[in-house]
């Protein structure tokens, strides 16, 4: 059986990305592998074994074109209202809170936030299938 272990995104400014992911989600550097033309930075926190891999291509100066294929990364939190307020207070510019209830019953509560490179991250309240 396969086990999901990480997702990789390319970032332009390592320091800016590290600051965002630590402030927003408590992710800290678990490992850093430095090569001639790129650096891989693995981020994690005690909540899960899953890691976010940041790829920093050395010498790159222009932002990445995210295209129309990228969807989003998702994380779950215990108290969505408190997290949303914390993001607002920290100046992370979260979008509005959403209650997704297409048939009348709430399936999910969430908000989105974009990282410094424009990657979308969905912050879901824990419950149901979103543990």
C-alpha cells in the first residue's frame, strides 16, 4: 500500500516562504538538501508525518507561472474561526470563511489563503472526512 509522504512546490524566495509556512501552519525545516543548482527544503510539524517540500532553483529571478493546472494544498485545524482570526491578525490575508452546504447540510467549513508565490492553501475545520 502506498503512503503519501510529501508534496513539492517551487518557490522563488526561500526565506519568505519559510516565514510564511511557519507563521501560518507551524511548519519548520525538517531537512535541507543543498545542490549546485537547487535546494530542497522539507517542512513539517508534529501534527503529521506528511511534509511540504520547497524546491528553490538557484539563480531564478522571475516568479513561477502556476498555470491553470494547480489546485491547492489542504490542511485541517481544530478551530477554524480562531485560525482565521489569527491569520487576519498576522496580516496573512485569508479569504472569507465559507460554509459549503450544497444539499443543506454543512459538508465543510473552510477558508483559502495564498502563500508568497501564489499557491492556494485551503484551511478546513476538522470533522467528517476532514480529520
